[in-house]
């Protein structure tokens, strides 16, 4: 039997994306942290555990030695929702298989990849369970499998789910892994689990495969945040749950007291955190318990950082699709939930919360504290041409009523074994591919851009935008958080830096910005011409007539005061 104290372990993070779990950079999911904690708990020295992302392995082939030489190589990955990513590229099936071939020791695979693999990471696919040539595939929790495998001397394990007592230990013991992430500490956001599983059974969703909701205690989550904070983490997202409002309750009704302990505790142990965001909120919770939900939302907005998003799984505004897929919220109910979140949490730092939702010329120049997001899923059972019109009418209604949503996520179904969609598969999504593309373009043009102008009007300041890549003579970056805006800045600036930006223009799902505060004595021609009302001729005059004592001396008709401090 192999002594755990002598084992070397390499964890490869191929990234995950689930309905209630982010793990593509700048996020680090819970899986590698919990798994690292599990093997250490089983007796492996912390110094014998190596963590690499799949992007690290792509960029540096020498790091593959850690894959080859480890006594135990653990691959973690899996996408159960389709997405587009900037910070990293999830591992493709061929890459996952290559890791197994290269590993000379025991190879273990786990995470949501256990639900199935497609030909590529994209929507509109049927997903199949495959072992991809690994010695072991964890059909239960990867962290439980890793613990049992190490404890058995690499002989084997029984597929099982971990319990909350184990989770408390492993979450605390695995925090060290974040220090090995290439984005640590400044550009890494830790995904936090408050619960998993779901009380509802929508046809397409893999979250119910984890069972009914199982909640951690507030103390457990706060302790994990404290350990991560001690390891240098400053950005946190309470994203691993089906419904944050149900935390600490019966799985359906809100529990404001539990949320107060959770959010208040995090603020106490992480006083200088940079980001505290959430993800999923079930709109049926808000309409079912409106007063408790309002109290819970107030608590969140008091403790979070601005620009937060509560993703609503409407999925379809078509009653036929709702009925055939066991969707739990109607379009009218979702609209009411959007309205309540706006009224309680749609205020901006510097505004009076009682005035929410705040937008327009008198609003403060920051993003709102918390807004809903709308998820729409296509290719579901019962989808028809009218479905697309139902969805557009719902979105137009939200806009026409003066409300705000932070983002609209339109995607096509991925069909997994174990869900009700497995029989239908991706056939409907494939049949409606062209209709889907036309509709998506219409939503982007008719709803997304006007909504973005309302949420982040010209002059809105976005602090701490991390500069990520260059394209077409511009620099692109994002803030850390839930569904951050992509920001394009004129000129090519040094990557990896963080700057404050003021919004000057809007795309469908992105904005153009200039450095804030803008120094008119130093600003480039491209930065000056990006400001509304300043053309190239006026920008040229500004450059020629430098220097200026202050913005008032610039002497242009355009309102430039919002771009200076």
C-alpha cells in the first residue's frame, strides 16, 4: 500500500462552467480547492500538491513533466452550459485525453465532466459519458474520490458524495491552492459554495442531479473566506448555489437572518476585499415571499460591491415551453421579480437607496449595487417560432417600464443524460439554428444596447478595470465580478495593469471607455475623439492649445466634466 505521505499529486484544472458554478479564469472553482484539501486531509503533504491550469500547460510544455511524474494526476473539468470566455479556454476533449496518456502514474478524472462530453465545448449538442482513457472516473464527488483513492493507497474508491463535515475540513485545508493559480492574487475571483442541488426539476438542468438543496452553514462559508483571504485572495463570488435567497432555509423560502450572518461575517473576516458578488436567484422565490425577499435583497445590497448581478432563470417566456419543460416561473412572475430587485437594490453608491432604481442624469456615476440578469435558453421541448416573439416581448416590456437588467444571456441547450432533455437531445436547437441567430441579433440591437445605456450611461466610472488583451489598436479589459462589462479603451496599454475607466460609448454587450480621470494635457487624440461631442478637429485644437489649468479651460461645447475628477 502506498503511503500518502510519499505521494506526489498534480491537479490539472481544465475549468468548469455549470448552471450554478463558474471556474473559467478569472474564476477559480471550488473543485480544485476542495480536492487539494481532500488529499491533504488523507495524508499527502501540502508541499507535494501541484496545481496547474490547462492554459498554463498550453503555454509551457515543460509543466507537462508535473503531469507525467505525479503518482496521482487529477483532472477536473466539464461544461454543462455553453459560454464564451475571455480569461481562459476550457480544455477540449482531445486535450483531456492527452493528459491521461502523458500521466505515468494513476489518472483520475472528475467534476461535471462526469455528466457528459461533446465533440467540442458549445451549445446545441448531445453530451455523452466517456472515460477518455483515465484509470478512474469519479461518478460522485471528485473530492471524495480523491480522498478515498489516496486513503486506499491508490487501490480504488467507491463513488459517493461528500458530506458537509468533510466539506468544512477540505474547504479550509485546500485554500493554499489559490497561491499556485497564475492569476493570483490580483486577478483571481474565488467561487464560493453556499449550497448545491435544487428544489425544482427543470428539464434541461444538471443541478438537480446533485439532489435537493444541501446548505453549508454561514460559519463554514465565512471560515473558508477567511482562509482564502489569509492566502491573499481579495475577490469572492457567492455563485455556487441555485438560489442565494434560499440560503440557510428550507430550500425555497428566504432566510434573511442567515444571509445577514453570511454577508456580515464575510465583511468581518475580509475587511479589505475588492469584490463580493453573487450569482443565481430564483425569481419564484421573490414572488412567492416578496417581503422576506425584499429584506434579504436589502441585506445583500448593503454588503456587496457595486455591479452585482442576480441571474434569473426565466429560460423561456413562452407558456407552452414553460409547461413542457417544468419551468417554475412565468413571464409575469419574472417581471414582478425584476421590478422588486430594481426597487430594493437598483441604487448606485452615492444615491439614496430609497430612490431605487436610479438612472438618468441625476444618478450617481457608478454601476447599480444589484440588478437582475435574464437567462433565456433555446432548443427546449415545445419551442416554436412564437417562442422567440414571446421572449422579445418580455424583454421589451422590462425596458419600456423603466427597469434595468444587467445582462441578457441567450444560449442553446446542451442535452445531458439524467435530465428530461436527454430524449429530445439537441434536435430542436439544430432545427432552429438560423431562427435563433436572427432573433439573437435583434435582441442585441433592440434591447441590449439601449439597456446598457440606461445601466451604464456615458460618464459611469468603472473602477479597477484589469487590462487583458489588445485588438484593432484598442486595449480590452474587465472588472472582476459577476458578468463584468467588457471595456474597450483607445490605444494599446500595458497588459496586466488595472485602471479606472469612464464610459463614453456603448456596444451591444460592451462599452468604450477612457482612463478616469482624464488628463486633457496628456490624453491621446484617440482618447479625446472617443468623448461624445468631440471630433478629430476639436481634439486637434485641444492638443495644440495645451496646457490647461483645469477642465474648464479646455473651452469646448461638449460636457467633459464627467470625465475628470
